């Protein structure tokens, strides 16, 4: 199974609770509406504390607030989703909404799950 794993953080000045609320009530439904046909699953794993890093630019000294997993049937499905997401009318909606609550710095990984 192919997955995209994103480590994202909230905009400075936004509480973790407000970040999570906005992501769950606004951004996740938008992503599902625009891109859900390509996804097998879309999971958000929120930080619950206890993680220390040396990245002092992040809110509360943490380097991420959520690990998002997007699951795909295969690499071709993932590539089709990215092609769709790059369409100007789709990208504009996702980017504008993300700018409301996410720090633009994020880590992005394509991974293969093994069990």
C-alpha cells in the first residue's frame, strides 16, 4: 500500500485545539470532497504532548502538531490524485484553506506500508 505521510504544524498564535478544530471541521471535509475519490483512507494523528525537539520555531517548541496519513491503492492512484490536486481550481481552494490554519513549512513523505 502506498501512503503519503505529512508532518504539519499550526500557524503561530493558534492553539492546538483551534488547529485541530479547524482541520477537522473545515480542511478535512474540503480535502475529502475534492480528492476523496483517489484515497483509500485519510487519517489525522494529533500530537498529545511529550515530544521535545530543538526546533524552536514551532509552536510550543514542537516540530509538528499532526501527522496526516493519506492511503492509496497503489502509486498510480497517488499520482492521479496529485495530478488532480495540481489543477488550478483545486489547488487554489486547498491552498487558501490551508493558509488559514497551517504553517506553510511541512514534511512530506511517500512511504510503502509493510505489516
